[in-house]
């Protein structure tokens, strides 16, 4: 396989993952209403490997008053290998002030942004 074929294959694989997560986010929007979701990490950067998970931040008012550790129980139907961080809008605003989150989110794919957290 030539390098061009490998690049095309990897690009296609990344696009398929992104499209799958986008479809999932749209299904969540249909169920929950307003939300923000962003893909970050290796799939956002394009340097994923066989063992990479799909890192997603999901922001929703739905998480208010719920235990941080158990929030992802609502995401059992997420695409395989999805690793979600679930924040309320207030938690997201506070976290996004942190330098390490700003760095981690330099390379991101915004899937939905109903809360306007990632307006460019």
C-alpha cells in the first residue's frame, strides 16, 4: 500500500468516526434538547491509533444536580470507544478557563455548540 493510500484510508477512518459521533450528538439533541459537544484528543488531531478512544466533552443542563461520576450512564448507547466528559454549562465555563483544557482543545471538532462555548 502506498503512502497516499494509507493517508486516504486514515482520513476516511477519521471522517467516519467524526460522522458517527455527530449522528450520536444529534440523537442526544433530539432526546435532551440544547447541548454542546466537542471532539478532542487524537481523533480531533488526526494522530489516532488502533487503541485510541474517542474523546468527547458533552455539556448539558441535564447534568445539573447529578453526580459527576454517574452522568455518563445516560450515554450507554454512545459509539464504541467513546470516552465522554459530561459537564453542566457552568462547569464547562469554569473548566475552559484552565490552561490545560485550553491546550487540550486547541485541536477540536465542534459537533454542536448550543451554549456558544466554542464560538470562534
